[in-house]
C-alpha cells in the first residue's frame, strides 16, 4: 500500500527570487544537513530566454539506520535523483525526487513547490508532499517505514530553519533584493498576478508544452492507488492545487452551515503553519499530513458543506490518526447530521419549558484554560421522570443542543483567547446521587445517548470533574464506563469527599470566582434545581411523538399497551436457562389493571395481535396487543402462575423481578380491571373509562449479572431508605416459594 504525506503551506515573508537564491546555497552540499553527503549535476536544460531552467542532480544521503540493516542492505549511503524545474516567468519552482537505491523494493517519491503568495507578491509559499511504497526489504519493512517517516518529519522541521539561515546570511552580505525575470526582460509583458483560486492553472500549463513535466492527477483517496506512475503524477501539483489551499478556500467560503461552524479566516488567506498553530494546535508533521489527507479524501466523497478543520481533527484524534477509520466515522456522522438536520437544531428546535426547568445543567463561564464550562447537578436529575415526561427522543434532542452549543462556544473561545480550544470542561455535582438513579431503563437510555454523542461529538470532552461522589457512584460507573471511549475516560477526575476545594481540586481547574455557591464558591449560578418531576407531566409514547421530527433513536425504552375489557396484553419471553432473571418496569397511565407472570414448559406462540386505530398515525411505533392464551387453555394444565395477579391503580409505577427456576416460556400479562363502582342504577360507565393504558419495559438478565449488581448495591451507603418503595405482601411472597421476586410501587 502506498502511504502518502502532505505538509501544510509554509510562508516565507521574502520575495520568490531571494528564497530561490537561498535555496541554491544548499548545493552541492549543506553542512546543516548531516545526512546530505553531496550532489552532482547530471542534466541541465535552459530555455533561450532563461525563463525555464531544469536541473537534475544525483544526491548522496547517509543511511541513518541500525547497523544490522546497513550490513544486510550492503550500502552505506542512498542515492536519490532530484529534478528542479524553475519557471522564472511565473515565479515557481517544482521539485521532484525519487530513490535510485533499492528502487525495485522501495519507492519513495517526494514533491515540493515554491510559488508566489496569491495575496502578496513579495512573499513565497512552500508545500511538500511525499509517498512511500515498500514492497519488500529483507524482512525489515516495518523498520524501513518508521525510518522513512522519521526522516520526513525531520526534514520538514529542519527545512525552514536552513532556508531562513541562508536568507539571513544573504542579508548580512548586503543582498537585499534580486530583480524578477520580468524586470530583467522588460520587453516581455508581465502576466496578471494569479489569484488563489486560479493559481494552479497558470504558468506551468503553457510551459509544459516546452518542458516534459508531469501534470497533476488527484485521487479520491491517496492511499488507494499503488502504481508508481500515479504516485509520480500526484507529486507534481503546484501549491495552490494542494489540499491545504482547498482547506483555505473552504474555510473562507463556509461562513455558515458548516459542521462546527465557520473558521475565522480572512478571504484569500492561505492555510499555513501559523493558522495550524493558532486554530488547531501543535501537530506533528505526520498529524498535519493525516489532516490534509482526510480533508482531500472527504472533499471527493462528501457533496455537502465541508466540516472545518478543528472538527475533522476531533475525528482523527478519536481514531488515533488512522485516516481510513476517521473517514468512515465522520462520513457516518455527516450522514446522521443531514438526516436529522442537526446543523439547524439550535435555530429550529425549542426545548419545552418544563424540560429546561427540570434538567439541572447549564453552561457557566469557562475554566482556567479558556474551555467553555458546563455545570451538571447530576444528583438532582430525575431520570425516570424525564423519560416519562419527555421521552428519550426529547432528552436526546436536548443533549444534542447542549453539544451544538458547546461547539459554538469552543469556536468563540478560540477567537477570544487566540489559541485553539476544541473541547469543553464539565463539572458534575453528584450530591443526592442514590440508587434511584440506577433505574435500569434509565441507564439503558443513558448508554444510547452516550453512544450517539461518542459517534458524533468525539474528543469534545476536555475534562470531567466529578465532585461529591457518594459510595453508590462506583456502581453507576460500572454500568456506564465500558461504553465511554478510553481516551475520554482518561480525562475524568473523581472527588469522593469534601476535599474537592483543596489543592489539586476544583480551584486548580476553575477560577474560584466562577465556582458556584452550592459547591462552596462565591458565584451565583443560574442552574435549574432539577428535582422530582410530578407524575401529572407523564405522557404516553403517542403523546410524546411528533410527526414532524424524524426519530433520533432506532428503539425506545418503553412500549405502549392499550387495554380493554376482554383484550389483554401478553408479552411472551423465552428464557433459555434456569436462574436467569426476568425484570419489568411499567406505569399505569390510565385506568386500573391487573398484572401477573405465567409460565409454561411447553412452547408458546403469539396467537393473534389486536391493533388500535387510535395510534395508526404513528409511523415510528404502532400500538398493538399480543395475545398468547385463548379460552381453551387451562391453568394448571397449559400454564401456571409464578406471580399471582396484582391490582395496579392508575398512576402507579411498578418494578419487579423474577428469578426463573426453570427454562421455558414466560408471559407478562396485563388485563383491564374494572372495580365495582359505587353509583346509582342510572349512572353508566363511559366507553372512555373502560380503557387502560400502560407503558412498560422488560428484560432478561443473566444470573451472575443480576446477583453481582444487587450485591454491589447492598454494599453501598445510599439514600435507599428514602425511596418510596413498597413490596407485595408477605402472603404473596410465601405463595411463590420457588420464585424470588420484588414488586415495587
């Protein structure tokens, strides 16, 4: 496979002719480049008017390699061929270099270009590309690749230093100006100064007819082509056709609508080393090359507006700068953003007032590094209430607005502080965290949200400070941490006691004047208090659903069932092993119901489904009752009760579990329950009151997982006793001696 590398545009604030004179001082040898042993001119060609000058050199390079590799290869130095093509009329230099040594085993192709800055004719731009293909090298292929990459990075770092040294040397000698070719040939009409968008089409395009030079051919993905001639072609581009110039133009043109927002750049500026340092941070030459490669590849495959460079860099970091993996990840993310119109979510979606009131988190100033700061009172979060009042869709959409606002704030901070800021800091206050937060449907919904955020907002969490973590926190962490990226987990700092305000604690990362008063600081923080959401705000799935919004989640936590007299709802669950644990959680939204769990060793199937027209408009989740038992089936013969029928009143929440003593077919059964009304003969029960609604969730857990989590819970000091939990009567528990169950209201 051909590995390709690109450098950012390097700008010299000197005229092209001065830079070229300094560059030629590197030959025939350069003391500042120890591995450069010397060079000899093998070919030289010059046009009659002197505008075109081509020099081919044979260069000797010291083999900076382990001794054993030198012995095996049988050489002390390498031979490279370098061709320099000067176009003094257009003020460009194109450099092509390739290896002569071991060219049947290794192909190294390098291309460099010097051009006039498109906006300042007194400045010079430089850019470098290279490709490497190792077919075989005595079993040392990996070593050779590492040596080549190391040498490439070193040459980029040293190149500018050497050129500036010779420029200073020339100035010390009194050489402050060298006339241009047109000044020497006034009879030739000077061409118009090329613009940044048309620079690639000028100069060399005409002279290629006179000089046998190679034209540029850009591949959709540089790593996909392996033919040497194709690699050679790719090295022949002049600077303005380069990926970094494409970065510049896209950064300037996308004033709005780009993923992560527009980049701060004046129109026509080149993306150079200063831009990378000021807006992207310190990158190694290889990392810079990977960024350019990803941008070039994405520009060929993505038809919409391009993400800006800081956003691309997040995906590269999330995939350890593996270009293919980063491309796959960001392509999926861009499709997701387009499908759900995430770019417009801050403008087009207004979160419900009650959601904002009961979601205890808000943006709050910044940390000591200038990162935007988000404060979250995690212990005041009513996960169950939020899910039942606003649905997983509503909460996830709100979480996305927080992340989109975070992206906007990082860009604002970058401009404000003049340094790259691409992530934010979060302070999570865990006071009040208890076992009610371990509600399993809520944990599952949280994990799905983490999955969405990890896939589409990688490397945005700069630091997470968890303060006042209670002893129940390790249990929650056990559930959540496997789903969080390892790089993100390394950014977590956890403070279990009250020492978070001491040295090494919160004040080390956040100015004391910005620390909220509820954490012991002096700042008044307008963060919602959160708290328990009244059940009067709970809604069914059909009430939460909005036909104008495409669902963000492929699945929902709860399912809805509508119960009528004679139309129960029976959920069939196949338990494959004894000691597995059948768990359930449901809320009675309307009417009264009975709930029971039944068991059969013989295979059962769903006999029929009853659809409800009331939700036929719901494309994401149709509502239907499944029925497993018919009137011909007899209790004690075809099935048995393992949890006796329990009457559940409207508004009640029920949680429970059953340890299955045998494998088989279990059925969770809900039935409409009509209590005996106390009314006169003239009163009638309306049809509306003969309907009950239930939202439910069920899951089968492995025995070890269930027992492990329960033992962990029991070992923690928490607010368990403060929860309003009631269990079924001891009489019910005794009637099921072979089952272990807990039903909580």
